[in-house]
């Protein structure tokens, strides 16, 4: 972990590369919902944090977790994404 990360509890997943995330999804180590949830949490925490407060995010998808659930259901049925 980087010293003084603005949101340490989400650091590990936030900096995993796409190939590694796909491997973890394929191996069932993580779900789309977990990934989206962590990244939403991190985005909100950093964007609105008093210590960082970049205010760079104009909008977040209202249905991001629903879409993540749909992708998890597709993956469980063996459908390609």
C-alpha cells in the first residue's frame, strides 16, 4: 500500500490491473458487485474527502450495482460477457 493513501481500505482492489481482475472474476475470487462497490466507495470517499476533495466526478451511475449484479448472474450461467 502507498503511504498516506486517501482511502486505504479500498487500495488493494483499486490498483489491481484489468487482467488480474478478470482472472479473479473467472476464478470466483471476487464478484462484479464487489469490484463496483469498492470502486464506488473509493471514488466517493476520495472525491468528497476533506483532505483530498478533488471534486472531479461529475456523476456516478445510479444503476452501477444493478448492472454488476446482472454481469455476475451472466457469469454464473456461463454466458460470455
